[in-house]
C-alpha cells in the first residue's frame, strides 16, 4: 500500500489555492494505479493518487441540493 498522507495534503492545498482564484474543483480517486499509469504513459515510479478537475462554474449551475438547506452541524454531530 502506498502511503498517501502527504500527497493528499498537497492535493487539498491545491484545491484550496484553486478556489482562492475562483476555480471550482473536484477530487476523483484513482482506483487502479497500474491501469492509470498505462493510460497516461507514466513511469513505474510515478503513483497517481487522484485527479483534480478544475474549472469555472457555469452561470446556470444548479446545486444538487436544489432549494434544500443543509443540515446544521449541531444536528449531525453528537460529542460524547
């Protein structure tokens, strides 16, 4: 198993930086490292862990939530 702690932190910071300049992002995990290496012609010592989709939100973007409001954190978290 490849250790991905530092790599995922870097990806998260990349997403935050993109958001800071007005881009939307979406993380997509890599399920098959060997197949991804083959498709993208990567060297064997390069282990892709995720794809980061970057782009500008469409003017007519509609949230998957529709008109629904998000639940408050208090309604979902119970600290014991």
